[in-house]
């Protein structure tokens, strides 16, 4: 192959980046891992600099200097204009002849299907949903939080749990075990003490994400308020998936609905059961399935799709990441 490989796949999330250099036959020539990709926090230039470290190491290990196509699935690429901006920034690095940037949710979708056809809902820190068809049609949401109509994700669930716990403790809202389980997780006696600790950052802000598993555990214990929040999340996931299926004219076809992200892959019984029940009612031909494959596989498959690779290279590529 000389010094030109076929695809550079990049899956960049808020906390880590995975890259893979893939040959024309689907062989993975090299992989590398880097830090998080956060252009809203640090700017596009420094964020791409963070990608460059992992790409440079992967190219050196593969013995290549460029590729035919760069397939990058990036966190914080929520709008088409952001994808275009980031694609231009990556193209300027000279890593490949062509560059395509997609939101990182597309990587999870493509990793979980044999062809680019289906819908994926990801619920980690936030929530997002995308869909695609082999003809190139896609469905997506801005996924910018409440400003774009979103509800769900670990951060939102933690905030809702705190809201209910605070109101239960001071009498403004109904009684809930969350008023005890949330502060107890941090060794505190009251919600007020937890509010103070979070507000004054005696507890690091990043630890708020620990409240979400406590919410699910409290729901499993039978608490009505906690169970209502879990049911609401299931409804949000199904709502997004149903809209995406409808936009792509897939509602009446057998179609996979892929579930990814820490919240949806954790195996919470109430969430899984309610989600399956609601999806069966609203989209009877849709099949929910949790995605276990690494997202960088999806980015690489999208790259092979783009360069016209056939089934055998895709099979070879999957064998690397799924064994």
C-alpha cells in the first residue's frame, strides 16, 4: 500500500479519543488512544491539537503518513455548521485526501449494524439520537440540552433527583427516599448539606454524575418519585427513536434501534422493561439492541462505506474489534 492507508477513523468523546488506521482490505494497521475532545471549552484549534497526538502515534505505528479518507465521529459536533467547521480544521492538518465529520452518535449506530440503516439513541452525560439509511438520508436532533427540547442524560437525571429530594426535605414536594439516599451516598445527613457541599464545591462538580446510579437504585427499591423519573427517561428515549424512524420512513419496516451510553447500557431493569414496552407500542417493527462494540469501529465502517469498500473488508475490520 505504500505510504497511503485507506481510512483514518477517529472517535472523539469528551473524556477520551480512539483512532484507528485501516487498510483497504479492512486490516487495522494501528490504533491509539488520546485525551478528550472539548472544542466548546478549549476552542477548535487546541481541541484538534489534542487529536493530533493520537493520530501522530497511530500513523507512526502503522508506518504511514496519510490516508485516502478521514472518518471522524466527534463529540460536540451537534449541528451541521459545527461539523463543517471541524471538517475544515481536520482537513487543514493534511491527514487525508478527504474528510467527513459526523456527530459521535453516528459511530455508535454504525458499529451496531451490518449496513448504515437504523436508529441509535445514546444516553450518557446527555442524550442524543440519530438515524441513517444506506441512501445517505439521516435524521438527527440538535441535542443541545433544554434549549433544543431535550430531557435526559446523566446530568439531567442527577439534577432532577436533587430537585425532588430538596423539595421533599423542605416540604414543597412529595416524600421520596431520594431525600435520604442522595446525601447518604456522600456520607451526609441531609439534602441541605449536600446542596451546600455541591454549591460551595466541597464536593467536586464532576461528582454530581454519581447521583444518577443512586437514583436508579432508589427506583429499584420501589420509590414512586424515582420510578417516575426512570419512566420519563424511557419515554424520552422512545420518543426520539420514533421521530427518527418516522422521518426516515422506517416506522413500518423491521429496523434496529441501537442503545448506547452509560445509562442505557447499565442494565437497569425498570428502564429496559419500560423502554421495550413503549417502543413495542409506538414502533412495533423496531428492535431495541444494546451496542457493545467500540464506537471507533463505527467511525471506521463509515469510512469504508465512503471509499466503497465491500463486505469482506468490513468483516475483517469487525473481527479486529469484536474478538
